[in-house]
């Protein structure tokens, strides 16, 4: 029967493994946690030896989870959730309430949805209704919190904070295996399929010029979730925010476009309570990773 000492060793191995799975790079995962890369790598190798399974495929650019590695990653990720729930129990367990959050679909899919799992671990008694629209809300009557792409001009609204969302080109691994990795902007326009969201061409002149120069526009859409899905399905390369929902995609690092857009988190001054404050603070904290 395993002793506590044995379980602690396995726990450390699993936590190091899940951190590597999230970053895709052993050296980055090691640095974040105060380890030397060699020591961190050895811990993961010990886990592989103990399970008698290859969990990572070592690449020149980092690592990729094997099929077994993905299954172990999903199981081990529950450990982090349990630890987070224990740490936050006494501080957050009594905060509860129903919130209405307004957000455009470009920010709702990925940015907001990506940061909510950790929020629910901290505040399991808060329920959120997410409202999406292309029109700005009447904040006083329609919502508790709004995340806007336009500078807020809402009556009696309190501007909470301004943030910047950065964009890059992304493609699926399947697309890159079929068509190759674009080496330059000219290569992208001449030899690759592009997926586009129509509002992007109006927002950023640089992207509009790229779309005009592109010889192969595979998909045009007005929906951010649809754009993400068609890129994940391998239909082409597209411009997406650098947020968590791109974990399954490959960032095209060789082409740097320097495209970004501001957004604001706002709430009505008469709607402040513990649950609203908790969600606002969590979203602001999540923006540090953008």
C-alpha cells in the first residue's frame, strides 16, 4: 500500500506534468515553478517510467502530449481543481448571487469562457447569465457587468478598467501538415487559405490590405465562434485573439502583424456587491495573461 511519502512524490510528478502540458515547453514550465529544466524533465521521466507510458513527444520547439498523455493530463488536472477549491474555500465559499454579464461574441468565446472555470472553483455559488449582442447594452437596466470593444459612453456607468487584446495568426496542426507553414506575409497571401471575419477588415487597415492581397479566401464570416471553429477544422489560417481557446491551434510566429484592440470592463455604480466585485476582479486578473 502506498505511503504518504509515495503519494507526495506522485503528486509532484503529476503537477509538473500538467504544468508542462499547459505550456507545451519543459523549460517554460520549469522556470515558472522555480526548477532547473533538467530536474523538471527528470521528474516527468520518472512519471513516465512509473506508469510505463510515453506521455510526451519531445520536439525541437517544445513537447506535445501523446494520446496517453492527454488522458493522464485530463485526470491530473482535477488535482489542481481540488487544491484550488481547498485554498479558496474559507475566503469565497459564502459569496453567492446571480449575475448578468454582457459581452460581444468575440470576447465571449475564449476570453470569458476560458477564465470562468477557475472562477467557478473559487465561487461555486455564483451563477452567471452571459448575454451576447452586437449592440451596446443599456447597462443600467440590462446587465451587471459589460465588456465593451468601444470606449463606454453609458449614462451613470463606472468605467472599471481598460485593457488590450492582442491578435495573431493561427492555424490547426492538420492544416499545417497539409499546406505547410507560411514563411512570410507574401507566402501567406499567395499560397495559403485564409479565414476571415468581416469586421476585422474594417477595424484594422493592415488586415484589410492582407485580405485584398490574398489569393485564396476560404471562409468569410461575421461570427467569432464560427471563425474559431473553421480554423480548428483546418479550413485555413485566420486572425484570432491570443487567448486560451487557441490551445488546440498553432500560432504562426514567423508572421508578426502587431494587431491589437482595446476593451473596457464597466459596471453601474449602483450595482456593486460582493459577487459583482468578485467577477470583475477575476476578469481583470485574467487579462494579465492576454
